[in-house]
C-alpha cells in the first residue's frame, strides 16, 4: 500500500515538472528561473537566423521572450514549444531586460 503512494507522489512530481511556464512569470521574476530549464509555448513574432543558428522572439499572451538557438530557427508566425535554460539579463528599477532562453530543443506545432 505504501509503495502505491510513493509511486503516485513520484508520478505527480514528474508530471508537474513537464508543464509549461508562462512567459509573464519568467519576466516578472527572472532570478527565480535563472539557470533553470523550463518549457514555454508561443508564437514566433521575430526571427533571425543563419547557418542553423540564431534567435527568435516568442509571445504567448502573457509576455514575450527571446530564444537563442543553435539548432535552427522557426519562421515568423510558427507556433512553437521550446525547452531551454533561462539566462537572466539585468534588472533596472524592478523591470527586467535581456532575459532569454537558450534553447535545448524546440518543436514547431502544426
């Protein structure tokens, strides 16, 4: 019986770690997410790339964030899911500038 509860708790923790984080939450408290791996979803609003590397900005309604990629750049307008590590920028008067996600992987959703 105890083993069931342990497995249930472990499964719940594993599934909660797989959820997406709202970009607005990352931008509101970038130090909380600094150097942590997160998953975000959104639509590409700007993209620049060459030779398989570059960056793009995604927006999911609560905020926008730049993604740095070394594995290709999705085109503007694409819906994407990104998994990567948050890199915090600077904080001036309570406002965050330069917070980015260094992509470990991304998936274009059709």
